[in-house]
């Protein structure tokens, strides 16, 4: 493969699957919703 | 809490007056179930057969730049808008738009029915492609297509050249797998969201990723694969100056993510009230794009192998061979499969992947219709599945299990996607962000319940950037469709199957809003309350401006 093609392939892999890894890690580290609003027992879930 | 919401109140007004009589809504088993199902919906045929060719034809490696810009400025923002609509109003598309609409709710409900009708028509032909993939999966084991793959597809399999019996004469080779696809799809729908849709995705998606991963790895080691990857990834930065390249990138993201025609809206309505929305949305969006990149690697490695075997350059191959859509999958790929070592396994992996990717998308499309019927007519999952499944399957079998199948499919697909869905997206954003001015409320809703906060940028994107870009795309498309007959088809077919389908969606949408609801659609409580009560601890709201 040419250097330019390899470079673009690396960019594509870094951003897209890299973005997937980052988003998954973020979700795993902060899975819970914010403290607001409190649960409302009067509502069906 | 007392629950007597007046029918002309907005959701935020309603929220302070309603009580706990709203029927329990179906739910995913949890966050992972939702994410897998949403990825299953987004990853479909377009990821495998559309993205690689579009990237190659629009600047190669340089296409990644507009593609990523489109993902961040349109794909993810519209995905979040779908989530906000479905989750805040806790309903299928018609119910969510009915609740969004306030005093104009009866009219705004039509937007939801328009999305349902789009899904209805897509399901009819999408199942036919899955039937072809199922047939080719079986054919892979003995390469039944032979050397002339075009002739096999058109004459032997689809029998488009045989006028005996008329255009509506059944083609058994298509009808039988198509019937089986419909039985499987209706069975999944009848089991409901958790035991049907989620369970099917939890089985199909890991199998798909493994099967397609094996195929891609095998393809990367074929002779000539590097030439194929060179063709796909070598950047032509001059392409970035062409508006058509940017339009192609936005269109690819838009069609690939299953946004703006009710799917993600419906799926998010089955999440618990206290749910993280945006972070899973990012996972879904990047997973979908990752699968597209993987498909690009696989498809272009295989095309590079084909060029190598034929003694052609990739440019020559791209001129002489279809590298997109049905042609890529059912003409080019069978030809390559026949030439390669271990062809039966390779063919089975490819067509099996198409089948799985398509099936998980098909059930998400059907869930939009089924969910709408459940909400409007207070039907159970099983009754809604049968009420929807029987007529859809019959139309599908008549329209696409016959010799008229291919032209019908091509025309309906073109118009429903490039006119219908784009129109749906524009109307959805204009109604939500401009007519009902829900930008701040949705921003609050998304951020209050999620760990990834959204704010002004998101509002600008779905208020300005996306409507403008999509309107431009729609104008270009309509202009082209009116200037010359699409693919040389006759005006009768284009009028009936193309424009006729879009007009049918509009008429049906306006008519269905008149059918009375079996339950009061406004008897619900939007949660969390907007604007938040004074003194409430609202860290998310502080970032919403």
C-alpha cells in the first residue's frame, strides 16, 4: 500500500473504531444518570 | 398524582397534572440490550454494499473527512433528536408526535404516521433482498450461479426475462425464502421487544460480527488485496472542493444510521424513564461507522483480488464491474467467490452476513409499524404483529416474489429513501425545533438523564445545519429525478412505484391521524418536568443554554 493510503487508513481506524472504544469506555466509566432528577415513584418506569 | 391531562396541553403542562394510570410500556432488559438492538438496526445492507463504493467514488481516503464531519454534525445530532422524541414522549412515532404537537397535535401526528408508512414500504422490499441473500447463502455451497453471474441473477433466479405468465407470475425460488423470512420476522415481532427484538439481536449481532470479521481477515490476505485498499484509501483531496462529495457523505451517514424515520425514536421509547441516552447513542453511532470501515476493508480487498485475477487495475475494474448495491452483492461477489480458494465458506460467510445484518434491520423497521399499531389500537404485541405482518407479507410476496420484482424494488428503494426519508427528517426537525420550539426542552431532557451532556451546538445542528443540508440534498435529488427517468425506467413505473409510493405515504399519514385512539394519547407525564422546579439540583440544566 502507498504511504498516503496507509496514513488515511490509520486516521480512519483511529477516529472511528477509536471513537467506539472511547465512547464505550466513557459509558462503562460513567454509566449512571446524573443525580437530578430524583426517581418518581408515582410514575411507571 | 391525579391524571387528567387535557387534550390540548403541551407535554410540559401535562406533566404537572397527570397520574400513574398510564399503562406499563414494554422495556428492554437494560442498557446493553438497547445498545445491541440499536446497533443491529443501524448496521444493515447499506453498511456492506453502499459505503465502500460511495467512499471510492468520492475521493477515496479523503472521503473520510466529510464522512466524519457528517457523522458529528448530522448523524449523531439527529440520532439524539430521535432519542429525545421517543424517550420524552414515550411512544411510537405517531404517539410521540401527537404528544409533541400540543394544540396542533392532530396534524403533527401525521409526521409520525408518515414515518410509519415509510417503514411499511421499506419492509416490503427489504425482506425481498433478504430472501435473495438467503438463496445465495444456499447457492454458495455449490456456486450454483456458474460463470455468468448476471445471467444467473436476472434470467435463472429472478426470471425477469421470461414473460410467460405475465409480470405477476410467481417465482418459486424467491417466494419460498421470502415467505420464510416473513414467518421469522412476524414470530420475532409477536414475542415483543424484550423476548423478541432484543433476543434476536443478542443472538444475531455477535454471530454477524464474528462471521464478517472472519471474512474481512481472510480477504485482507488475498493476493491483490493491497491494491484494493490502495484504491479505497488513497486520498484525492481535490474531491473535497466538490459539493457532491459532501452531499454523498451526509447522505451516507443519514441513510446508514437508521435515523429520522421512526426506528430510533421507537427504540428509545422502550427505555426506562431514568436512562442514559446520549452515551449509548455515541456507542451506536461509532459502532455503525466502525462496521462500515470494516466492510470497506473487506469489500475492497476482495475487489483487489478480483482485479488481480483479471489482470486489471482497480480503475478498470470499477468501470467494468458493479461496486455498489445489488450488483456488488449478487453479481460481483458471486463471481469473486467462484475464483477464490475456499469459495463455499467465503460465499456462505458473505451472504450469511448480509442476511443477519438485514434481518436485524428488518425487525427494527417492523417494530416502528407494530409499535404504532399497539399504541393507536391498544393491541398486544402478538395481535399487532399479525395485523401488520399478514398484509405486509402478502404485498411483499406479490410485488417482489414475482417476475416484476427487480424493477419494483429498485424504484421503490430509490424514491422512498432519497425522497421519503429525507423529507421526513426535514419535517421532523422543522416541526420540533421551529414550530414547537422544543430545542431547550429536549436539550434539558437529554442532558438531565445522560452522562454525556448536549447544549447549544446540538441545538444549532438540528435547527440549522441538518435542515439546510438535507433540504439541499432533497432539491438536488428531486431535480435529477424530474430531469431524466431514473435508470431508464418507464414513466408509468416511476410514477406509480416512485412518486406514487411517496404520495401514498403522505395520503395515508393524513388519513391515519383521523382514526380515533383507543387510549387517550395525552394521558401521560413527561419526565423530568420542564422547566425544572425552582431550587431543584440540576447540574445538567446548567449546561443547557
